[in-house]
């Protein structure tokens, strides 16, 4: 296989010519979130090293390189790698956070799934097929209740988020629970985790063996110290409850956790440190408590969601992985809709998913949904009908264009089939134009990067098949509000006209859009589609079933300092508070540069650092923030992007003020034929003590900004010849906190 490498002389030239467009939080966020440790240099990566790793990891996925490529192909790909390096190094665009963290590593080579942010799985009995994980008691064709839970568990532990569907059509396919299972978890006294595990209900292994040496009425599974071992143990626990996957009818299960590495041990592949077996012990017993009472009955959507949430809670125990789940239920399943009202279970595990309901364009019972949003911020809505039959709304009804769609990823921007991942890359037009890029070229490079990701080796058979068929990509843009206001001098919505709902006759306010903005977005969309067709023809693969999206872009947008996805800035001027471990080596550099720090009032051994931020265009008369823009304009902006840009979906968390709550149901109804997914949250305005975001005025911003002197990166490098592990507390990759860090 021919391997493309970026020449160091070229990299040095770019470093002289291009200055990364770091936001005020950009370099700090990068260093804490995407900079990997270099053992041979005893330090973490610098930005140029990260970008080199990421671009080389991606360009070498081009399948032509595996088959003795011509010099022309090698030259073309080398040139493309150089363009991608320049584009990304300057922060005119970036791959997804997952790619920034994993691309080009040995972990990527072993695990193709690792390059994708999020996945979707339908919770119904399925077969494992020819996958890397398949219980030994099952053939490739056997159907098992455990399979979707195993898929979710596996992907969460790889750092991905998972959307899952518990709609009635799926749940009714799960057979009744045939039997209760008597579960025992054993651990050897030699394990460093022995005392902590026994406190949680585990049993001394030697004592158990003495009492059961002449018995064979149980299934015994010794967990290997691997991700797969955790998944297989949980699969065995679930499947033993059903006769079809427990033909011997054994009712006792013994899980041996003696070999699992203790708390704090390094995880060399993905990164971070091990949680020890303790969260796993809790999970096994808790899941068994969900299923056992259902003996002779069927599991419900709430039961299935609880199992997924308990798995997610276990995964969160790792310090790098941030479990993200979205549960999609039926819109008439009141038990599912109200399940978070059980506060004990909410605090125990039901916090682990954002919950939404599946709707179609005929649905009109938005009152209960609006009431739930007002009180709990949930449920969100996902329109399956629109997702299956529409790309961009302006392109009209296309029956079955994406007919296999069953749900979405946790942030709601990608419509997905069973087993399918989202595959993201985003351009920052506000920065790209500043740096002299032709936007159509920038988006074309983004397309080719994402397309190559679909040629990774995927672990799950169900994923390999749907990815090869759909080749779905999600080319996003972020900093949309900054770019539009800078380029066009006003926001997307230029006015309103009185109109009537064509079906109900109800009076509505119809947004007016600038034709020039419409033309610009339409042109960029068509450039993306053309770039996909051109590259697909070269590679001899299917064109992508859908191409564009708007992702929420929390952490990645901070790198370039632009507004997040389609969202309006939280405020024109604000204090952003970020939490660090008290021992973090970045803290001395931040203090020396004048950033205000104080102990976190919520968590011990944690320091809260305040960063004064100014939004682009903050002083413009046309500037609007999440605290001032109307709920109606946010809906209209999302509808604009769904109509003229995104053929997948648009992730949006609409913020509303106290006096706007009565508009929620009417606006959901008004845009039912346009918006594919949305969620809403009240605007808090930083009223909490040490709130993550606190709006301030211009004078206070200038006062705080004047206190900051020196460059954090330069001071940090001077202070740290030998870096320690870096761990930022509480950062997320999405505006609403739904998606994982990496």
C-alpha cells in the first residue's frame, strides 16, 4: 500500500504563512481536548502535529492507495492533503472532534468505528452477523434481544454517542421474558478492586467455588479485560432471560470480574484511565432488576430505555468517554414521555439520555409536548416522515429518498438508518473568507474528507452494509450567525408577513428571507453535491444518499471562536467559566496571564477559570443573542437552513424566555412540514452561581480583558518542559451537552 505523507518543509511554510484563527478559548480548548500525548517527545502535540496526524490518517483511507496507484493519483492526493492541511491549520474548517482526536492513530487502524461521532440502533431483536462481537452461543443468523444493547454498549465505550429507537413497532418485536435469572458476580481476593466490588454486592470467588464445586446448574463467564468482554457479559445476562437464546434453560449466571484492571489504570488505545469493575458490578445488578420483574411479560419502552441508560451510566465512569444517548419513543406513549418525572430514577440513571418522540406531518397534539418542554426541557421531536421523503425542503417531496431512516443521532442533525453512523466535517465560512478561501473549494475538500471515512473498516456487519449502501456524509457549517451578519449586513430573517396556515387557516407570521442569502446557500449546497458525485465516480462507489447538515458544534466552534452551528451567541459579551482539575498544569499559565480563578463551589479539587468573551459583530445594531432573539426567529432560521442547505437535518436548541412559552406549540405546528428535528430549552441568562455562561456588558468585558496579558500558549510552553496529563472538566462537543467530547 502506498502511504501519503506531508513534507515537513511544506508544514513549516504553512506555519510561516498562515496564523490559526484561534478564538479566545481556542488554544486552551484544543490543548485540553484534542492534543494527544507523544511518548517519544514526552509532551502533548502542538497544533501543526495534530493537523498533520489527522490529515494523513484521512488521506490514506482513499481505496486507490491499496492497489498500486499511479504517480498521478499519488500526486493528486498529496496536493489534496496539502490543501486540507492549510484549510484545517488556519481553522477555516475542521473535521469532527472525533477525527481530531483519533484520525492517524494506531487506534484508528484497529478500529474504523472510531472515526464516527455518533450512531443509531433500533431496539428490537436482531442478529449479530459477521461482527467483531458475537456471543459464542449464537450463530451469525441467530436473532437475539441483546444485540442492539451490545451495539449501543460497544459504540459508547469507543467514545461515540448513540441514538436508539424504542417506538412501539420496535418494542412489540421483543418476546416476553421467559424467566428470572439468579445473578452472582464473583471476584478474586487478589484483585485491587476486591473490597470496593464486594461492597457493591460482588462475592468472594474462592468462597463461591467451594460452595458450588459439585454443581453445574449455572452459566459461568470469566470476563477478559477488554471492551468486548464487558459487552459479551451483558449480552449473556440479557439473553438468558429468553428461551430462544437460553435453550438449556439455566437460570443462574456467574460473572467473574477478577481480571478487570483496577481504577486509575491507563487505557492505552482510546486514552484516559480505567474505572475499575465497580460501575460494571452496579450495572449488572441494576439491569437484572429491570428484567427479572418482567418474567411472563413483555419489556416496555421505558424498560428498554432504562437498560440503555444504565449502560450509558457505566460508560460515563471513564474519564475520557462522555456517554451521549437519545431515546426516540412513540408520541402517544405517555409512560415514556413522563419517565423522567420519577426523580429517584432520573438522578440514578435516566439522566443518561435526551428523550424525543417520533412524529409525522399529520401529528397535531403539540400541547402535551410543549408542556413537557416548559417543565423539563423534553421531549424533543423528530419527524420521520420528512426525513424519509425529503432532502432539502426546497427540492420537494421525493418519495422514499431515504426510506430506511428510523431515527437520529443524539444531537438530532443526521437522519440515520439502523446501525448507521453520522460522518461529519464542518466549514467556518466567516473564517474561511477572511483567509482567502473560495468557499466552494473549501466545501469540496470537506466532502472528500468525509467520503473517505466511509471506507474505514467497520466492526459491525449491520453498519458495514448500510454505510456501503448510503455513503452518508454530513457537511456542516458553523459560525453561521457571524458569517451572515458580516457578509450581508443583516440576519437571515429580514422581516415578517401576515399569512394563514394552508391547512388550518390559522393566522401565522411568515418569515421573509433575503434572496441573495438564499442564492448563496443554494449555490454552496449544489457545490457539495457536485463534489460528491465527482469523487464517487472516481472511486466507483455510490453517491451519498444525503450530504449536508448543521451540527451544534460546541467544542470545535470554540477552537475558531465562532458562534456554534446555527445558534446565536449566548450574549454579545459574556464570562465563560471552564473548570479544571486543581493539579492541572495549565492553571499556572492562566493565572500568570491574568485570568481570574477561584475554587469551584460545586466540586472539590476543581478550579473555575473565567474567560471574558466578545462575540463577532457584538456592537452591530443587527446583532442578536440567545438572550434577545425571539423564539419565532430561531424557528424561522432553522426552517431556512432546512429548506436551502441541509438535506439531513439541522440541530437546533431553541431558547425561549418566560413570556414565550405559549408560542411553543403553535410554532411546532407551523413548521411541521419543514423542520425535521428540534429541541427547546428556557434561557437561564447565567443566573446560577458560577454559571458556565454569564452575560456581561461591554464595559465589564473591556475591564476584564484589560487584565489579561501575555499569550497562554507561550507561557505554558515556557513553564512546562515535562507536561502532565491534561484533563478539562465538563466540556462537551455540542451546544446542548448531548454529544461526547471526542
